[in-house]
C-alpha cells in the first residue's frame, strides 16, 4: 500500500518580508521530504493560495465537507498546480 503525506506550507513561512525565499526554512523541509521518500512515503506539498484556488475548482466542498480544517486541506490539495 502506498503511503501519502500532504504538507501545506504558508507563504509567510517560506518567504521573507523582502520577497526572498527563506532557505533556512525550505531546506530542512526538503530534507525531511527526501528522508520520508526513503521510507516509502510519497509527498505532496501545497503552498498558500492553493486553498482559494481549490475552492474555486470544487465549489461543492463548502456544502459537502463540514469540518473547515479538513475542507481547507482538501481544497489546498485540489488547488495546487
């Protein structure tokens, strides 16, 4: 059986105020993803903005998923290009 992991990272976690990537944050995340791959995990990473895009692509989520956290996670997965 495949093991999947979804990681949602907010833009303020990855981008500094001057608009540059926070490598000190990004590199450890990438290293953990690489390590999890050696253990059989397949990982999907979503970023800020994906949630709203996902809700636009699947408007029925608001009615069908009552838990807002779960709804947001699903929408983020759908909205990630």
